[in-house]
C-alpha cells in the first residue's frame, strides 16, 4: 500500500515591517487549521535594505521558527519572482502576503505583487492581508543616482506638458505643472532633491519665458514674482511632506515598540525561573536595543548576576545601590535610569518591593538614543512583573506545602491519637493490676501479661507502619528486585496471617504456567498481608479469593473479599494516608493501603480498587515484567 503524500506547505512572505507579526500569526492559524507545515520566507531583492531592516527581519524569522515554521531566505531581482519560484519548487498550497493601502494615488498605478503573481499562473491560493495602518515608505534615499535620474525625467515631463500650452494661452497654467512635479520629487526622493528641483524648475520656467513662443505672453507677468511664489509653495509642500514622513516613521516606530513588548511579554509568560527571565530579557534587549543586559539580584553583600558571563566591574553593593534606585530616593520618575560608568542601571520595582536591578551596556559608545528610553522602561516593568509573578508563585507553593504539612500533622494526631491511647491505656492498666499487693491468680496474671503483649504488638505494628510509609515516600527503602515465583510470597504471607489470626478462609488460584516476576519478596509479602488483614477486618469469616495471572508485560494479582464494598467516590481516596471510610467505626489508622500503593509504585506497578460482582471489593495489583528472566538450570521443574 502506497504511503500518503505529505501535505503541501503554506508560505508566509515576511518583510521588515511590523505587519509581519500579523502575517506570522495568520500563517500559523492557517497551517494549524489545515494540519499542514508552513514556511516563513524573506525575499532579499537587494534594494533599499538597511542594517536595521535586516535585524528586524531576523526577529520575525525567530518568532516564526518558535511557532513551528521552517524559515528560508531567497535572493531574487523582484519580490514576485522570488515568491513564484519558491512556490513552484515547494508546491505550496497557499501563499500569505500583505498589501499596503496607505499609498499615494500615483503609486497605485503600478501592479501589486499579488497581481503579478496571479499573472504568472501559480497553482496556489493567494491569501492577501489588507493592512490599512501600514505607513508609507521613506523613499529610496540609498540610491542617489537613480533618484537623480528620476528627478530629471519628472522635470522633463513637466517641461513637455508646459510646452503644450497654446501659444496665446495663459502662462500661469505652467506653474501648477512644475509645482506638482516638485512635490512628487520631494515626497519620493527627499527634501534635498526637492530643493534642487525647485531651482531647476525656476530656470526652466525662465527659459520658457525667453523662448519666442512665450515671449509676448511673458511680458505681462512679473517673472520674479512667479519665481518666488513657486519656490515658496514648493518649500511649504516639502515641509509638510517632511512632517508627514516623520509622523509616519514615528507611528511605525511605536508600532514596532508595541510588537516588541508583545513578544517580550509572551516570552516572559512562559518562564519558570529567574534564570529563564534573565535569559529572555537579555535576548530581547540585545535584539531591540543592540545592547547587552544583565539582571542583578541582591544576595547578601553582593550580587547574583544572570545571565553569565558577566564582565568584571566595580558594582556598588546592594546596600548602597538599591537606596539610590528606590522609589522615594529620587525626585521624578522612579524608573529614571541611573548611569554607572559606561553602563546604566534601572530598578526592577514591583508592587511591594524591588525585584532586582537591570544593568544595560550599550553597544554604541554614544549610548542609547533618547527616544528608546521609554521603551526600555516598559521592558523593565515587564521584567519586574515577571519576577514578581515567580516570587508570588514560589511563596504560594511554600504556603501550600506548609498548609499540607500542618494538615497532615493534624490528621496524624487525630488519626493515631485513639489508636495510641487504647493500647497504652490497656498496657498501663494491666501493669498496674500486676503491681497491686496481694496474690494474683495464675490465670489472671497470664491474661494480663497476654494483654500487655498483644497491645504492645499492636502499638509496634502501628509505629512500624508509620516508619515504613515515611521511608518508602522518602526513598530510604531500596527495592531489591529478584526474579522469583509468586507462589513462595503467597505462601509466606498466608503463613504469617495464620500465626497471627488463625486459619483464614482464603481460596488461592495460581496457574501452573505463572511466569517469574522481578520484585522484592519482603515488600510484596507486606502488601499481601495488608490486603488480607484489611479483608479480615471488614469481612470477618467471609471467603477471600486470591488469584494471579500473567501476560506479555505484566503480572496481575487480585485479592477479592465479600465485605461491604467501597463507594465509587472513595475508590481512589482510600489509598491516601490516614483516610478512613465515613461510618467505618473502629478500624485501622488508615496506613495499610497507602503502604501498598507506595510499594507498588516503587516497583513501577500500580494498585486500584473496584467493585466485585455480588458484593465486596477487588484489589487489582500489577507488576511490570521488565528485564530478562534468568535461564533455569537443566533438569529444573
């Protein structure tokens, strides 16, 4: 039978913009819905890419890889060509990419990447995410030659349009043509070329006035006024465009900051230890701020620094540094950075105390830009909240352990109080009777001594169970497994029970082909004794069935009685320490079944209780048949 073909992957086209995070999330959801693998791809066209863009792309790649994607970089002349080649080679079933709508109208005259991919006839579903919040690009400042050529072409086109004005027409129609051309150049290639285009437009305008075609019309216009008006209008438009571009960059920067905070918060939410918080914080600060970071936790007279390694430096002691970073120690913002040499320290202040100190060492000698400090403070707040959460969780776990210890202590005292007082009172009464003056009949004396012996054995058995359970749970008792038959352990357990309680109506059913099993004979004998004693206590005089069988991996043992049974709500709780069924009256202290479960768990097995048909309870034991049994010698039965 042919194996099924692997699922066709889903491609997600990434860039350096903040919308790439939404593309990653959309691709992850689509891959999960279709149960298909997905690939995060970045097409490097080599045009206009800066070092910051490359680093931001690396951040998106790491986030996609964390969500289960396969990351891939492709070099191609155009985005459409790179995506189409990778789509055909990978036989992708869907391609997720974004589309920006906040573009100038003339930019929409060109074909989008999605349109170009559709014209290439790809057998792939195109999933285009429209993002109306995407900001316009800053232009191709990195290509001065191409920008210069474009400037000349635009001015040539404006001159051609101006030349089409009728000879007898109004020359004022020429001015808006050049004004639109200068505006486009300033928006597309920056204010520097916009100023150059203004001067060249004035020269071209004067050239047109000097031509025979427009000389007569120009005599009615003040040329200087037109020149100044056009230059002033162009500069006003250029200033407005510069402000719009700055605002767009600020919006994009804030969006990237929001995304960075989101990534940091999600990563910190998965941290389990302060060391993990320190590693995550150092990684994100290095990616976003290009700086090294360490978390300093006060430890006695010094600092516990994470992550390692930490460069050797003279750090003030916690007693000196923490008061300087305290909320009430300085005026103004309590999160204001504190310079210490080349590094800067920020207080990781929680709701009730400081969790530590964040030390930042910028990678640039000039330090961090002023506009990044607000984001760094937000990072410090997120880190402080994560450390505070871990501290509260640790305190909650400690309080839970203390409450559980107190509960067990109270339960132990309440459970064994009566069981200890009863044998001690009997022993004390019998010993006092023996010490009374006068002659005591021999039969009475023997009865009192027998009572002392039985009650002391009962007390020793109770204390022995407590000690055994404590040693089992702490791992002090080492299980000595040996391959041996179960029949010998069953016989030894029945022999001990008969010597203690007399003959018991136990029906044993052990098949002849019962396999050998690895177990500790003494501990398994204790398990059977506890189960048989439990059956005798709750169903005195009733028949008890003990049977066993084996399969390929397990040895099964069942002890079934005809007692009152166990309600289904308590069939799991009866194996807890000091638990007794409600209304059970006089009985044990509630340790026998807990010891049985601890012994079975030490062997790698299990024990459970279930109802028996016709009334009663069945205790089912399982022991693993792991390892290789020994080879019996020749002639052995």
